C-alpha cells in the first residue's frame, strides 16, 4: 500500500512538471527559451514518472530497464537540446535583435586587435560589448565597462 502511494506521488509530481513544461513552451516567445524549459522540465518530469514506475513495479528486470532509460534520458536530452539551440542560433538571423550573444571562441580576441601581449591602452577602444537593458539596447565600449 505504501509503495503505491509513493509511486503515485512520484508520477503525479512528474506529470505536474511535464504540464508546467507544456505551459512554458506555449508561454515563452523565443525559441531559445522554449528549448530551455523543454529540456529542463522534460528531463525532470521523465525522471519522476519513471521513478514512480520503478517503485510501483518493485525490483525486477523491468525496473532495471526503466533505470537505464533514465540514464539515457539524462545523458542525451541536454546534448540534444544544446544542438537544437545551437542550430537555431546559427540559422536565425533575426535572433540577434532579441538576444545578445557572447562569442567565447579563442580567435575573438585576435579579431578585435587585442591579444594578451597587446592589451588595449588606456582610452583606446578596440571593440564593444552589447548589453540588453529592458527594451532599449545599449552598446558600451570595452573601456566603459566596470
């Protein structure tokens, strides 16, 4: 009896998380936000539902299979979401109007003209950093940041 109650609570909480994820997918406006909520909530919701099934079935070959499904989801879901988000960033030219991106590739400092051996001098501007402030976009030079 107690096992059924614990399994029911786990599955109901998993369904609640999955329901919130569905609302979040419809509520958020940008694709990146939708991917984020889908990746986080689907992983947690699946963990809770499958854990409830494991508790309900007891220790058996079925519970071992469900455990392997949990491990597979926890390994593959974040990687797949990252790849989808990366494809969205690469293919959507209008995304830079909504979001700010930071290029963290090693060649970025070389393209801007400053290297660790050749840092910008005081008062010299060699690039800019864009910050999103509410509805207004503001470009701040490297020397104005604190």
